[in-house]
């Protein structure tokens, strides 16, 4: 059981800075969605925004 908790904490510590950066830099300061489902949706939207910015950067590199 403790191995599972340690693994989840390592994963969380790797993801939290990305979500924090997206929230600070891309006007995602406040979660306007309610309850646990809203928290999950906010995290997914942050991940989508991050992946989309990586995709745009990759396409820009590819085209120029």
C-alpha cells in the first residue's frame, strides 16, 4: 500500500508544476467548475492546453 502512495505522490509532483504554469500564464487562475468533476475537468483542460501549445510549437518548427 505504501508503494502505491509513493508512486502517486511522485506522479503528482511531476504534474503539479505544469498545471501551475498553465493556470498562471493562460488565465486559468480560478476553477469555475463545481465539485470533484469540475476539478477533474479543470486538470484535463490544463493538460489539453499544454499539449496544444506543444503541438503548435512543433508545427511551427516543422513548417519553418
